[in-house]
C-alpha cells in the first residue's frame, strides 16, 4: 500500500520530539548550568552573562543527536588576543571538568563530552567564547568576534569570525513551519552521512519560505523547499547570508562540487519519492525508540499542558 | 444542540442559532469555500465542549474546492479571549459549496498540522464542515481530531 507522505512525516517529527527524552534533556540542562556557574564564578567581571544558543534554543533540535551550546560573551579588555581567550577557556574547562570529561578544541567552540553516567547517557556541551569588538560595545549590538581554530570554508586562512549569535537566534523566532522542515532536513542529513551543516539547511529553508509561496501540508512544504534547493544551489549568484554577519555567505562553505551534490541529492530524493511513496521512509526515518507510544488517552478532550490554555492556530492552513 | 462522539466518549454543545449564523456567512461566500475558527471551552472534567462563538480569519482565500485561511496577527485576539472570558480556540470550520459534509484528505492533513503545532495546546481540535448552497445551509457535521483521524459526532 502506498505511504501517506503527510501522515508519515508527522510521525517522523513526532518520534523525534525532544519531549520523548525529557529526563535526558534535564541532565543536559543541569550540566549546562553547572558549567555556566563555573565560568561565571571563574571569569567574573571579565565576561557578560553566558546564554544558550544552538538547535535547542532555536527549537530545531531532534532527539537522535543534539548537544547544548552556551555562548560566553567576553569583554574586549579581558584578553589581548582571541587565541589567548580561546586557550584560556580551554585550559579552564580542562582543569575544571577534565577528570570526568573529554575537553577538546573545535572550530569555534570548546566541546565537553562527559563520561557515560549510570544510565548510559553521555552529555555533551559546546562552549563558544566570543569577544566583543570594542569595550562595552556588546551591550549595544550583541556583535562578537569568535576565534576560529580550524577550517571554516573560505575562512580557513583567517583566525577569527565576526558574528551576532543573538541575531541568528532571532532570525528563526516564531517560524513554526520553517522549523518543521529544518528538523526533517536534519533528520535526512544525519541519516545520510551528515555532509551538510545544519546552519546551512536552516538558512536555506528560511530563504525558501521568504522567497517562494511555500504552502500546503507538511509533505507539500517539504517538497517545495527541496525543489527550491535543487533549483537554486548550483546558481553561482545564490547566496545565504548569515543573519549574524552580512559578510558571511554560508554558500561559500560549499565547494562547486558540494553545490552540485546537494542539488542532485534533492533531485534524486524527489524523483524516487515521486515514483514510489514508500521511498520516503529510507530518507526520512522515524525514531523507532518512540514509534509505539500512544499519545492519547481513550476518553475526554485532551490538552497538552495539563490544563486548558489559549492556543494560536498555525498560519496558512489549507482546507478542501 | 448536543452531539456525541463514541470514540472518545465526549459531548459537544452548540446552539442552533450559532450554527445558523455560521451558515449565513458560508452562504454569503457561495460558490467559494469559506471558513474560520471556533472558540469555546471545555467542562471541568474535559468531557464536554461548549462552542460559544466563531471567528473569521483576518485573511483568507477561497475558491470552489479550496479554502486557505491565515492566522497571522491573531495571537493577541486569542490571548485576550482567554484572559477576559476564559475561552479559547477549539477548532476550525469551513464550507463545502454544493458538496457533502465529508472531510477531504486536505482537511485531515490540515488538522494534523494544527494539532502538532506547538502554539496549539489542545489535542482534540474539532472540525465543522457545512454543506451550503447559494440559498441556504444544507447540513453540518462536526468531527473530532484524534491521533491522525477525524471522527464524526452523532
């Protein structure tokens, strides 16, 4: 029997909801708060308040793979150079948590992977230190310079990147439809070699919604976004401007072959799903751990919040 | 009027006057489909739904076989409704001009999206489909959404 693509994709999203792993999420949050407290206590007035970012903050996280990101805005005069700032954070986090965790330098962050706990859970956090551009400027515009410790597309030769993480978070605020498509594309990407940056998939989805009239049910929206990607990414003039810095074009992180590869992967998926709807299951798998959960009790009107609260129905719904 | 859904063992109560009012709006838009939101409240035991009003969307587009409604800019309205009257969004309605009150796959897909939206706090939104002609309301059927299904009230 043919697969109902819309219904199937709803199940894919449902089985990847973060609410299924609430206990684990609470452990992540608890570790995150522990690290934040340690940083605040150690650096004191050298830093502004650390804040959360990443997929968790943007509501685009999926429960098969996620980590929590913490951005630490650092005052300009606290360190002479960005590499000294980065090394200081690495040294401090290694000293503080190294006994029970692997602490490692990553592209713009320091990763902390805590040892498996008694439940077999592994908690990982990414700490992103960023220095304000000039003394006291951060409070006004939230811009930060991040130290780049390894390749970052065309920025491989530079040692810092200017960004505005708050603007990146704001860019996806209140975009429920876009978030669903981003989650689906992340599920595909994670299942298929993880060749593409999540941030690139995020920006390209938002751009598709901004540029095209993306509407219809979940499958139709996904299909339109995938078609948009297929048709546009090989175009040399196609740009994906980082909302945190208008000089950063995320398309520059893809080589010419990478653009062609992304376009043809989208084309192949669309063709194969069109020829046989069952093929959608191979590209967008459900998380089998949570497939059997029955989300509704058998009687009465259900509410998600434990008590009736006001709802705002989602925008752009089509009936026939 | 009192309707009952066996599947979830729930009641729905709405006045005939309110259904007629919705029907009049639907007939005005004939031969195009038209629709909007339903508001009301649940009983304390969550076994009864009282539908007390209907709301027109700020923006919509209807044709003979399709209706698209927007909800942008309506969050404030629904918040105020809850704060002032303790009533909230409970579902959707739309017309089928010269058609039956049977829901379509498009309707089911829309309801799935609605229920799964984080901004929607209810698990069983209702759908009212009204069959209208150019002159009058012919028939009306309420459905309850539950776990990817739409089930009629009797």
